[in-house]
C-alpha cells in the first residue's frame, strides 16, 4: 500500500524531536543546572553499574552536589574501593595471593612440561619396540566389550568430523563480500562482524 506525502508543511509538528546536542559549558540557570545534575548523575551511576557487570571492575564514584549533598556509587562498595585506592585496604593480602597464584602456576607449568616429556619418551619407546597403536591392533585378540568401546569412540569421532566439515563448508561457501577472510577449506578462521 502506497502512502502519499503532503507537499506542504502544514501538517508537521513544530516541537523538538529527538535529542539536541548542547554546548558543554556551565549552565547559568540554577534550576536547569540542578535538573541536569540529577539526570546526568543517574546516567553516570547507571553506566558505572553496567561497567561493573560487564567487566567485573571495582568502581567508586563520589559526587558533591550544588545543594551540598553527597552522592556515591560503589561496587562492591564505595568505601571498599576508596580504602584500596588509599592503601588502607588489605593490599598485602592481595600481593600474597598473587605471589601464591604465580608460584602455583609455575609448579603446574613445570609438571605439565615434565608430563609432555614423559609422553614423548613413552611414544618413542613404543615406536622403537614396534608396538602397534590400538586402531592398528588385530581385532581377533580384543574382547567384545573393548570392541564396543572402540566402535562407540569411532562413531563419536566420525560424527564430530562430519559436524566440523559441514561447518567449514558452510562458512567457506559464504560470498567473499560477507567473508573476506575465507582462504580455502583449512584456511584462517572466519571473522564475521569484525
């Protein structure tokens, strides 16, 4: 259904629509200044709250109004954040925790490296001895329950390979305009929306 536009401006409203960009300078009218303070303060606290939720940041905002009133926002609390900032908080405990986590990370990293070396040695020994991998073994010597486990594992593997192959085919069949980073079936991952 087609709509006709009026060519004359007689039917248009004469009110302001949308937001109007204001010049950033001190507002001279006291009542307008107080209204602006109230609206901007609530907007500021809302944005700070969103930042806390999205990023996990700890934030404190303290505002002193024209009417000599104090307003504050804090996550987890304004006092806790200010105490940490001024050094009155338990910063030594945080340093100890960080050192302990770093020490634990180093220990775990060393253990992982040792296990990788151990795995490499075992694989090398198996190759030297001529051991056969489970999928290369003769099925005559394998028990029925083991064969069922192998069959289930192979079916899972086949299903995962098919899903991944379908994903790759679909993602690489998109037009180059939408997917400029597609570089063949095993090329770089797609980066849509960047």
